[in-house]
C-alpha cells in the first residue's frame, strides 16, 4: 500500500471511529454530511476532520460536504475491512472468554479459530464453539494454520513468556491486554489495550464538569 | 480547573500514555529525558510531544530535556490521579468479571464497590470479594453510596435500557463496553471502549507491513 505511507498513525487510529460513524449514517440512509455535522456527532473539531480526511484525497466539496458512501468506501479500503485475519486467544480466563463471545470481531474480519490455555481443567473444552487447546500444542497448530494475531489475555506474571512463545512460532500480530509494554522484535506488531487509559479520561472529564 | 480549559481532548486522551511512560521512567530512576528519547519510546513524533507538553507549561529546557519527575507530577495533577472515584459494574458476565478482577483500577483511583445483575443465580454471590446485587436494588444503593461511575458490561440488547436506568438514579459517568453509541443527557459523561477499533488498527499495521 505505498500510497498510504504518508498517513500518520494518529490519523489511522481515528479511522475506525470515522468508519463506525459513517456506517451508522449509511444505515440511516444519510447520503451526505458536512464536516460540521460530522464534527458534532463525533466530538472532533471540524478542522481536524477536514485535515484528517484530506490525508487520503479530497472527498469534501464546498457547500456540499462529504459523500457518505464514497468516504465510507475509501476508509474501508484503507482500513482493509474486506481482509480477513486468523486469530487465536491465549488465556481462557474471563477476558479471553469475553473476547471469544464478542460477536463484532468476525464482522470486522477477525476470525478466532482457537483458544490456548495451560489449565488441564479448561483444555478440551469450548468457548462459544471454539476449542481450547493446550499451550504445548501451539507450535503444531501454527504450523498447520496460518495465524495472524494472538490475543493475549494471560495473567501479568506470564505475559512476557507467552508473548515470546507466540512470536517464536511465527505469529506477527499481538493484541496485548496486559498493562506491560512488550518489547518484541522489529517485525512484530503489538497493539496494547490499556483499559485504565480510557477510565482515566472518564475520570478527568467527570472532574472537569465539577462532579 | 479553569486553567485546564484550553487543553484539547486529543491531548487529554494522550495524557494517560505519558503518565504510564513517565511512571516507568521514574521506576528506572531516570531523572530527565529529551523529547526525542520520549518520542522513540512512545512512538509519537518529537514535535507532537513538544506541542502536547507545551499545552500545560514549558517543562522542557533546550539541551536538558524534560525533568521526568516534574512532568510526571504535573500530568498526574491534570489527570487527577490522587482523586478517587466510586464505581459499580453492571453486568456480572465475563467482561464484568474480568473488570472486577483487574487490579490496576484501584491503583489509578477507581474503587469498584458493587456489581449489579438481573440473574438470580448470580445475585448474592461475589466476584473478587465484591458483592453482586439485584438491579432492583440499584436506586437504593445509589441513594446510600455516592456512585461516580457505572461500568456497563451488559448484553447489547439491554444497553440502552440499562444506561437510562443508571443515569436516572443520578450516576454521571458511564464506561460503555457495548458497541452502541449512547445518547444520554448533556450532563452525563460517556466513555466508550471500542475494542474492535484497536483490533482494526492492528490489522492495518499488519497489512502495511505486508503480512
């Protein structure tokens, strides 16, 4: 995707949000929207929206606004929502179980094909129809199935070891639910889910309203 | 906090990340850091860092960099990490259970004092020592305890009803784990956790590396 090289990660990180809003607008059969209306709905400044959307071509027209469908299609293309990723969950605890039951991932192109754990009581079971395997079989599984992403929901004390294990068998994408920053190879892509960050922003916003 | 009014939400949303990195630096006994080093660690451009940190006073000195402790203290003050928030979880499913077991929240000032559910099999039980109550008792509970935040981990089909219920009894902060955008009163603060967004960014980054 050489033409996307110049889009900054800050813009990329906002694209899923544009994608969701535009998807909602399409469902409501709204054909066009001004940056101002989009701004009000998304709570992003209109100038930020114009700047973001200019990054990947001029879809806005003065006095007309944005064509919702074109913009949605273009953002979908950049995000690659038609692509499919094969995912595994490592850690069949509560968070792992919650993820295995999350219906939205499949819609977005992420297929969870297996769950791994070390607990003999869990191995051999299923969550939402997905088999739970022993960590000992991970390497063989990855040899037989191309796995793009490992969703790591293991206890904090084992996260480093588990992350090293999954990358050593060739998995390149890590979705990390632990608060630890993982330092893995240059060729590994890590996205961290820091739930506390969102909660701290909520706390800030409550305080700034005087609650 | 009138002096913080001019800090944009985009900057505020990055503050928890600065907070975490600076906290790690302090633990490593690192006293100062240049915007360039911080940039490399955080994968944010140095100019973005300078711009962000300039928003709340000039802590950087040419040729010296940032004093880690001052910067950490200032960001802590803005984020209000010394403040405590009383929280409840609504929905004792897997995500609710995962949150109730998440040790980091308390450290960041968020005390989970009760869990609510509608399932008679769960009501009366405990998760991580926290009592599970019937939704029918929510109003009375909130009258007796000041509750700042409701963490909503209920099924999608009930999210709107539950959000209306918790705000009708006076809770002003909503941490929403459903993919639905909640439209509540102007006086209610909603933070949405869109797990798929982070996963979509991971997918984008994998594709842009050619995997």
